[in-house]
C-alpha cells in the first residue's frame, strides 16, 4: 500500500501540521514528518478536515438515472469533499425492501468514489399506510440504520409511533420530512408577503412546525430517536430547542441553501429556486444560522436533489422541487458560518462529519484526524473565491441556485481510506 505525506495542513483549522497516511490509515500527525518513498502533497496552509458525511442525498438510482446515478452522485460527493453519503429511499422502485437497499449499497461499493449507506423507506411505497420491512432492511447486507419517507411526510401519528418503536430495538432512527400534507396542498413557495404579492400558493411555517412538535412528543413517549430533515423555520428551531432541553432524543439538520437563500429570490420566477421545504424569510435564515452555531441544529445535510433540465427549465408551477448541493455545500457553509464568525473549522468538522456519522452510525467515518484512524480526509483551499460554474459539475444534473455566484473555498483533495478520489480539484 502507498504512503502519502500531507505537508503543512491546518488540521481542523489549527496550526499547520504534517499528516502521514500508510495504506488505509493515518499513522502520524505532527511537525516535520518524513517518510521514504511517500507521495508528498504540499498543503500550503489549506485546511484538512475529516471526510464529510451527508445524511441526506438523492442518488436517484434505481429508476431515475436521467437525473443521477450512484456513480455520478458519488463522483459529485468526492468533488465536494464527502467520503460517505446516505441515499434517500424515494427511488423507483422505492427502497422499502432488503433487495432494493442491497442493490443501492452494492452500487455504492462498485462506484469507489465514496461509501453509500442506503436509507430505507418507513412505509411501503412511501404511501404512509403500512410499515415497510424495517427489520429486514436493517439485517440485510446494507445494514440500514436510518429510515425516511423523505419527499413525503409520515403524516399518520400511529404509523410514526410504530416506526419509532420498531427502530428502537436496534438503535435506528426515523428521519422525518416534516410537512403536514393538508396544510400544503397546492403550495408553491413559502407562505408570506412574497407569496401574497406573486399570487403563488403558500407553504406555511406551521405545516413544518406542527409535525415536528408531534414527533418530538412521540419520540419522548416511545424513548426512541427522531431526526428532523431539512429544518427551515425559526419556529421549528424553538421546538427542537425545547425538546432538547427536556432530554428528548431529537436531532435536526439544515441545508446549505436554507442558510443562504431567501424567498425574495422567487420574485424572478426562476424554477431553480423551487425547493421543498421552500426558501424562507431572512428572519428564518438568521435563526437557522444561530441554531447551527449553538448546536440546536446538529448538522448540515445537502438534500442533494438532481433533476434533468426539462424538469426545471419550464414554468414555475410545473417545475420539480429541489437543488443539487454536494459540490457547493462546503463553500456555502464557509460563507454563511465561518466567514461570519459563527463557526470555526472544528465546528464545521463537527456539523458536517463527526455528528452526521454518529447519527447515522457510519462506521469508520466522522473520525478524528489522528494516528490510528481511517484516512478519510478532505483538503480545502479556504482562500479561494470564484464563481460557481455548473458546467464543471460531476453530478449528472445542473440545477444549482448558485450559477455565476461567487463563493469561497474549494475542495482540492479527497481521500477515501487512503485512496485519492480527488487530486488538485480533479477526480481520479
């Protein structure tokens, strides 16, 4: 196995150090290291982080390979500094059986660009009527620990309770897409001043907040773990904060786009800004940033949602909801959290690697950058600033809201168990 010496890297943003990789493992971290025959990577003060972990990725395969495949999605992940992604269950067929989750897991193994952990559906066909094969998916080769009907809400309280009870047996977690369906019928954007002025159907904050309130109480009653997907409102922050103060086992995620973009952008009628949950107000954005900084929101998750151009290049009402995010997530977090002083790079490592790995039980990921640990790493040029060009994306889809926008930071290298997947910004 080859040796790699990363020289002069700021580990988690600290003082420059050298990091020696031998095979799949970090063997030394310190100053003035040397190793005969090692490949030397001159970090030049770039920030070295543990490989990022995304708890919320849509890889689309099987069934929508025109949007993304496991191969193209994991290439996009490696480009963004990720070494592990959790693939959502809303595929065709739905990942609601051991057979489908094993298919996704094996495709991830074959891709080689990052580890893929399938998320199993909570209900059969995402229809909210009957529990899927939760135990069989957990016992399968894929070892599923996270279950979600993302794209749809588990709206039936009895079904949600049963799911929480079931996964408790093996310390699994139910990840809820919090959206009360009756309150969001015909919704096209955030309900508020802008939706009223534009005449577009509104998606009210209470549709998210009411489901979160119910589910944290159910999790408390059952004594199980619940995770809130793509939390987007200031009110949701307060509910999660209250639940945590009570000792309820709840975790929550925020997407990069909800940390940066607001519903004012919908005035352009550009469907690239159409997403679920919708872009909210400036007040919500600021509340989400503060909550991520103080730990009320545990992690950043991309909700990478690729769509072919024909599903986005159309009138607003007909457009699909979603944005790609794997290749820009770290840059957005640097702009909104690091450059604003709300988080340091150690905090970024916690929110984008350590904690998502812990929530999803991703073995070997989210580990310290220290001797004896797996060499899952990413190197970031934090001094870089430049425009986003989706033409260079590794993802099969291009539906990014940041096209032409200047963002800071650029991932230059990614290593998966000591094997380079990205070198000097180019996939290997």
